[in-house]
């Protein structure tokens, strides 16, 4: 039994990874740069500084990468202005179940704090998390486990006492390295057989996690969570 839940965001809670990937692939085509979905998959789940290094190489240098990034930002701004990214299936139901049982929840995302707060606020679930940890707060991003240790510490628990929910291979490796139990809900990139073997569950959607909340977690009163985490640490 576990005490808290740690969530990735992009591709797990919100349906953003495909839109972001599509924007990068479109920018590459516009610039006549060869970039496949498989090649782009290397950056999924990684912190921005590390994914930037991969994309700089793919675009043949910093100047081309910066031009592509500007194109991507404009494409994503258009999407955000027209409603942003939607919640993934089962996300709200799972967060409702966590809240009903008093399970402390935190975000452990490779995205920046600004992106995390704006995207989760846009879909109305930011207040469900007692703590947030962003990729711009740790020296190394996923698959390094630092982001998971930081998120757990902000709930005043150890990562080993948590269940981590992830969608990407890099994120799954980070969660396992932290000692957390892992539930994978694959989005764009399938986890390796080795990661699957070490996982608590592999699910097709977060809807499937809802019936397991009572089995995976030791229920805690909500005021216990707030007293120990000090409220959401943004």
C-alpha cells in the first residue's frame, strides 16, 4: 500500500504530446528537415534543456533549431488560444477518486513550472495537487529521478511510498529509479519490455486506474495531507 500519488502531466493528464510533436514535425517539413516520429520520440518525457540538445542536432544547428522552435511556439499559441489541451480520458475521474480518499497528489513533470500551472489551470485541475515540481527546478530531467524525489519531498513523503503515473519511457525510467511504484498509461511511445516487467500495471487509459485506488493507497485525511505538505508548493 502507498501513501501518495505522483503524476506526469503531458501525455498523461492532458492530451498535449501529440499536438507538440505534430507542431515540430510540421516545422521540420516547412524547413525541409528530415524528422520522423520515431526520432522525435527520443525527446518525449525529457526536460527542455535535454530535449533541446537532441533537436538542435536533428535540425543541424542552433540557428535552425531556434527558427523551428519559433514556428512551434506560434502553432501552439494558436491551439492554446482556441481552447488549449484537453484532459485525457479518466484523468478527472481518477483525481476525483484520489480526493475522495484523501490521497495526496503531486505533479512531477518535465515541463516548466509556468507551463504546468497554465496548462492544468486551463483544464481546471491545478487545485487537485498539493505540490508541483517542474523540469526547470532540477539539474537533470527524466530519465533521471530527481524530479520524482523533489515532488515527493514537497508532499513530505519518500518516493518509495508513492505510486507514479507515467506515459513515456523516459518518465517511466525516472519513476522506477526513484523507487516509486509505476503505473504506465502509454501515449506516443511504448515502454520497453524491461520497464513493463518492473511496473505495477500497464493501462490503456486512466479510467482503468480508478477501481484500483482503494487497493493501491492507504487512505489519508485531506487535512493530514495539507498539514504535512504545507499546501501546494508552487
